[in-house]
């Protein structure tokens, strides 16, 4: 899957694109089970580019099929053949780890619209790498903080047995101050959680924290709701996002989840984004769409100041992050990861559609735990 | 129909020409694609020793591919982080030297093939297919939860490993290295096919009782074939990891085992050059169809069905007659 | 760990097992009668779940959704049998693996083409939602109990079908001797299509039943498919009884392994490491079980001796 | 009387309720052809499999050249000097006639563990294979693909592969099966000459061939040997005629 798309053509559907001066390579997941996330990032990104009205930005989009080797191959193609200036788009941490270090070492700028593995925030940070979404632990840390605020003192926590899952539990425990009623690692891709739910029921916990991205979360929530266990649940936004909420249905109603973005964050940029996204694509934007949108706007703001060919000036412009984020205040920390508010949201139903509403701020101006390990 | 030997020669020259052509036209990515095809071909040539000559339908060859990959990943990871690798009483420093990595990959995957083979070869037919699949899955889940080496995230190696006298980061030089290895392994596999061992192995596939009654043990023939096959696929795994500068449990996935079988059949089973043709066709399809449609896998599926149903000999079977001697 | 928790986990293992049986029964029947390895069986499971989600969304009726799931999967199965599978009976296992691997690609991407990349919604029917209190004070989801019941009913039904009906006798005859049954004047082609459609319908039913408590998405069939293969290999390929026993074994091993292995490692490791090690080993447990069974009996528990 | 080269003592094998071999004792002496006859389902195949390996008897022993081989596998029995042909040709159909014969020579020569030089480039392997092909009259077809051979030629090749082993004892399972009258006659002449090289335990349905070749005959019915002896004795035996030759009185 390969699309050559000039911003002008996307905006006005005009023919003949003008001579592109900036080339952006987007590697994202557009096929297979994880395609929903990549589609949202792509659509959010392209929406911002189109709204900018600039016709000198060329976006090359390719599908990584959620396979690291394909992603690396595409990255090689973009750097060696297309000679892109800036890369973006990767959804998954393992793909980011495969692509980003080599790419930034070859002088390309990389703006991450989603994945934020700890290595890239800590010892593996790089001056050309900017994360516009979050460091992977952030939302979990916020969940821990929110649990304290709510008064939970005995949490049962579970996540899949893989690095991001281990980071999630670590992140939660970093901020959560209560006791643990239980700690479980499930299988990656597991679809049946009856055994875990039985353990939760038997544990005497007063709250459940889980990180189960994608289909795993859908399965867990449906089964949990059906089990009759009434212990309140808290989790990061990934399982409550616009894309999958409709598949979870009633089972998610009332669940509190943490996110750096929500469609009801009250600022003009966000309102305009939500409205234009829905108008353009006929669906509500998701967390990922907002991240794609913000990534593009960050890029556009830097391009106002400098060309990527002038690497030092361009980098400074990125670091300044002079753009209107859908999240309101946005700044980069010393390791080029966001310092931002993280909200607690609650799942509600608006007519036929399930969505989220902010119920509070879990962490204010939150930075990540790895910045100290970054020597940039 | 042309003789098989000519086809083998033509395909290899063609592959080399594509890479050199891309060099002249300054299209380094085409060289990368050619390298990818070369490495996948090598893995499939390995599988073909077990599958084509031994008749062993291994649905778990990704295990060896992954072991080769992780041999590279682990050694290079320790070298790039300057941490020694503790193996019980033994302490090894990591290495970025390709020959050492290759040797490790070959030995490790051969050992794994020996163990798997000893157990799996007790079964036959569908059971063999399934038990090899089960072993592949075991490695897959193990790799996912092995957090010391990145688990699901895998391991990133920042700079390609070294080969004495070459700049391996230069696409054409790395291609040359892989291509040379492919040619050497093809030469070996070709000799093997007609050697006393190959003759006995092929007979063991067609008429195992006969082989027994002339006093040869088909099990031992198959076991050795399985080990050789695993070793070659392991070598390919190490190269694949170096091509991507990255290893992950995806190298152990059952889909990859399936794709390796696809390469062999697409090209032509038990034909020396078959897997190479299959790999070139696969990479080309992937790239060309992938540009045309998001749903290119549908068309790959259709192409595969047509080959299975109507072109039993694969692509090679369509164009070349089987050579003897 | 309380007795109640253990009983509940055994029930969970049982429920997982009977759902695996629905998948495995079709696979093993198709292998037993036609000698075919069908990797695309997981796709039929997925088709069942998608059909159920679509019909439940349109009509709101879970029963209609189940009927639609079985019909859609059976129709897809029959179609595939008539166009592709039929040509593979005489082929070797390698060709079958490959052709049905190709079918997975076509079905998966085709479904994504039609339904998009986002998961679909399918919920438990209202009448079966929520927990029920069992004797002994165990709260257990009503729907999961219904699944156990449905699975056992299908098992009994299949047993009755193969033992006591004319079609069942033909199926068993076909297993034993294809030429004889052809000589008896039974239209072997029609019998095969029927058996294939029956296996497909069971897979579709499983997909719909399980889809209600899991997520309905592209690629949902393959993990189940691999487990179902493990089941029939353990049970002995071609044996429905073996599939049943194998399914329960796998269901229980997987469920109980996930619970007890971490606890076991906690006896002599620190908790964090024990949880991880236990979880890793639990994810490999059924494959280890399969390996052990095959080393002990190379053709499975109830497979025909070579 | 010379020591038997091959002997079974009290071989018994049951499959569930069916007794396929019951107390079978049979021997094969140097230079003789000993035929085993019996109706379908008499247990001839089961007996052969116990003699050649592949099936372990419940009771009884098999001795080959004085060694007890009851627990040995097929491979080791072949190495110990047992040459066998199959009722249904078991040959590598994709390979040439010469390659099939070389396979036998490989087994006899001991080592298939050579990986570099082509098998057909080995002079001694080929010489041994050619010699066997010459004997059965297939030398002119050495480069024919085995799958392209006629049925009769495949039977000849079966024998040739066994010959390359230079066995001490032959066990042949219906070598005349499917051969026409002329083919049978030729095979009969050939086997007649072969007994000088090694004695033959011949399981055969073709009575003309049996009576033309056999020094002794054993009759197997329902897993039991009901009679063993020279031709005339068997022909005369009332029990045999009733049980087998269908001349029930």
C-alpha cells in the first residue's frame, strides 16, 4: 500500500500537485488486526496537513502490516530511495524500536504519533527523535495516581506478559500507593479471561487496573461485565478508545480511564478538530487521530520556522513546540517527550454512540520517569 | 522447456543483474529488496532439504529461522551494550563479527533441529506437521516472554555487524555477502541431492520400507536431513536479522513457517532452484501488489491456490524439465 | 487458594474445553472422512462470528444470530468444498496445508475488505447475562454455563448422529473405506460436501457463541485454529471421542496452568519473577502437553495405530 | 542335514482376538527353495513381517545364520544378510533404475554418509549395481525412470535391488504377482538359478511356479503350518487338499 499524496491534492482534490519541498514518510499499520489505529493516525495527520493549505509537503504512506521486518524494509526504502526528511506513523513499540534508532542515526527526523518505548525516552534518546503522544508508562502512571485520588487501597492489576505489559504494571505501581490484591500476567493475544476474573473475584480487591490493548481489552471487559463482579475498573485509554468502544458496548459504561486527550477537552483547536474530523471521515475521532493531528501540526509549526535541511534550526523549532495542540498546553521535556496533563475519563453513551467524558485531571504537567537517563 | 541447470544459472545471474543494475541506477532500495529475496531464498533452500528431499513437511521451520536471528541479536546486543553474556560458569563477550555469528547461528539451530527431530520424527504424516508446529509455537511464546532480550519488542541492533574487509552497511556489499552464501549453499544442496546420502534420503521419502530392507535406517537419514535443513535456515535467520538490524519473536511465528513452505511450493518443490524462484516471486508480488492494493494478500492467496491446484511443479515445473545427473 | 476458586476455575477450563471441541470436532470429522487438513477452519469460525454480529446488530435476536452464523459458515464451507477443497482430497498433506493457508489469506483480507478493520459488537443475550449462584455459593456467569451446556449438547448430538443415523453410518463407512461406500451407490461427492458443511457450521457456531464474550475481529480464528489442531492431535486425528477428551484436556491445562504455575513458582522464587516465569511456562503448557502425548503415543490418545 | 540359515521356532502373533500366526516353525536350508503357500488371509504377510522385522512376535524366535534376531529391526536384519522383495513393488519411482540399484549397493557397502561426490560417480557402487542389473536383464534400462518401467520390469528390479546386497538368505513375497504367463516363466527360470547363490523362502500364489521351483513346501492355514515337506508329500496330503487345494471330499 503506497500513496503519494500532496497536501493540496488531499485538500482540494486538485490534479497536478506543486513541486514538493518537504517529504514526509509515514510508516503505519493499515492492514491486519491492528489497522484501526494506523488508519486513525493517518487520517488525523492528513487532516491537519490539508487544513494547513500548504502544497509543498509530500506525504509518502506505506503499510507495515504490523510486522517489524516490513517496517524496517519500508524505512530503508524511504530513507534510501525516497530520501524523506521526516518520518512518522509507527503505532507499535516493537516496530518503533526496529525502525527509529537506525533512522535517526541516518539524520532523519522522527516524530512519534503513538509508540513511546522507555528505551527511546531514557538511554536511547536521540536529538532527532520527538514523541508527540506519550511515553508508554504515562497513562498507567496516571491511572495509579487516579486510584490514590479515588481512595483505592487494594488493587488487582493485570497485563499481558510482554514488555509493554510489564511496563504498564510498573508504571501503575510507580504512582499507586495502596496494597496489591494480586498481580497477574496474561498471555499476549489471550481471548478468555474467565480464570483471571475468578481470581479477581476471590482476591478481595477494591479496584482493578488492567492494560489489555486491542481485542484483548474488548474480551476482558465483556466477560468482566457479565461475571457480576462489581469491583470498579480503571485502565489506560487504549481499551476505551473511540474505535473499539462500540465493540465493547454497555460493558464499558462508567469505567474510568486515563488519557492525555478526550474529545471534550475544552479548547478551540480541539473543538475544531473534532468537528472537522467527523465532517471529513464520518466518524468520531479517536485518541490516535488526535495524536496524528497533533503530530502534523507540530511538524507544520516547525516548517514555518526552518527547513529540515537546516537540521539544527529545524530541531530547535520542533523543540519549541509552538503549535496549538488539541490537548491544550503542550511542551517537550529534555528528552523530547511530552509534558502534559493526563485526564481521567468516564465512558458514557451519547445517543447510540459510546464515548468518553472527562471527570478530572489525574496528573498535571506530567513528564516521564526516564528523562534523567537521557543524556542529550 | 529448458534444462534445470540452465534455469538455475539464469536465475542466479538475473538476481545478481538486478542488484548490480540497481547499483548503477542508484536505487539502493531495490538492492535491499534483492537482498531480502536472497535471504528468504536461503531459508527456503534450507527447508527444501527437509521438505523436498526428505519429504518432511515441517510447519515449524520458523523456529530455526528465529534461533539464527536471536543468535545474531543476542551476540550483537551484548557487544553493543558492552555487557558480557553469562552462560552458567562460562562468560562470553558479545561479538559483532559476522563469521562468528553465523557459526553460532548454524550450530545453535542445528542442535535445536537435532532435539526437535529426535522427538518429532517418531511421528509421521499430519502428526509430524502438527508437532513441528507445536515446537515452533513453544519457541514463539518463549521468545515473547523472555524479557532479558526484549520479549515481544525484540532487540534492535543499531549498526550492522562486521565482515572482515567489507563495509556491510553498503547495500551492495551486504547483498554480495548474502548472494555468495546463497550460491555456496546451493552448490552444497545440489551436490547433496546427488550424493549417496541424497540418493538414500530421496529413496527414503519415496519407499521407506525399501530403504530399510537394504540395511539403511530411514530415521537417521531423515534426522540428518532435518538437522542440515535447520542449520541452513538458521544461517538465513542470522542474515535476515542483520538485514533488518532487528530481531523479534515474529521470526518464530507460525505464519513465517507457512510462508517458507509457500516459497518452496511456489517455486517448485524438490527442485534445486525452486525455493530461490519462489522467494523472488514472493518478494516481487509483495512489493508490486502491495503498491496496487491494500488487500494484496487476497491476490497472493489466489496465486497460491492456482499454483497448488494447477501447477503442481511450481514455477520451475512450468519452465524447466527435471535434470538428471 | 479456596476450593470455590478452584471449582470455578475447573468450570472455566471445562467451558474453554467444550468450545474448543466445537472447533476440533469439525476438523477431526473432516480429516477422518476425507483425509483433509483444513487450515481454513479458523476462517469459518471467524465467518460465523461476523455473521452473528451483523445479524444481531440488524435484528437484535441472538437466536437468529446463531442461526445465521451456522448458515453462513456452512454456506462458505460448502462453497469452498465445491470449488477448491474437492480437488485436494487426492493430494498430499503438503498441498492441503498450502491451499488452505491460501484460503486463510483470502478469507481474512476479504472479511476486512467487507467489514473494515475495527472489531464488531456482539453481546450476550439479555436472558443469559449476569451471574447465577451455584450450589456451594459459587457465582458463575450464566452465559458460560450455557456454553458448557451447548457444547455438551453438540457432543451428544454428534455422537448420536454418527452412531445412530443413516448419514452417520455413511460417514463412518466413508472413514473406513471410500471405495466401498462409493460401490454401495452413495454419492460420495454429496456426502463430502455435507460433512464439510457440517464441520463448518460447528465452527461458525463456536465463533458466534464465543464472539459474544470476546471481540469479533479479523484474525480471531487463527489462535483458536492452532489450539484446535493441538486438541485433535492429542486426541488422535479422526476420532470424535479423542477430540472431546483432547479438548477438555487442553482447556483444563491451559486454564489451570495459568493459575497454578505462578503459584508453584512462588514456592521458591520471589513473587514478581515467579509470576512472569509461571506465565511464560503456562503459555507453552499445552504445546508441552502435546509434545509429551505424541512422544508417548505418536498417533494421539485415540488415533488409529500405524 | 545342513544347519538351516533361517529358522523360526514357535512364532505366535495375535491381533486382538485374531491369531495371525500360531506356533509357526519353519526353516530354510542352504541351497533350497522353500515355498510357503496358503489361502488369502492365512497369515503369510504377518509371517513375512515377523521374519524380516517390522513386527515383533508375541512368542517364539527367529534365527538368521545362527543368530537370534527376534528383537532386531529390519535394518539390522538386512545388514545381517537378509534380502527381501515386496509383493507390491517398493521402489523409488522418481529415480532411475540404476539409482535404485545403487541404493542397494549403498546399503551393502555400509555408508550413505557421504555428501559431496555424486553417488553415480562412485565406481564400486555402480559396478555392484550394474552386476545385479545385468543378472536380472535390466542393464539396458539403467537410465530409465523407474516409474516408466513395465510391471514385470519392476518385479525384476525388485530382485536386482535385493541382489546388490549379496544376501545370505532371500525372502520373496509373491515375485510372480501380476506377471503374465511368459513373465512368470522367465522369473521362474531366474529364481531357479538364484538358489545357488542363496536359499529362497518363497511366498507365492502361483502354483505352477511353486511346483516348478520348490524343494520343500509349507502350507499355512489360519496362521498354522498344517504341513511341511517335499512336493510329493504335500500333493498327497489329505489335510492340505481339504484345507487348501479345495478338493474337499
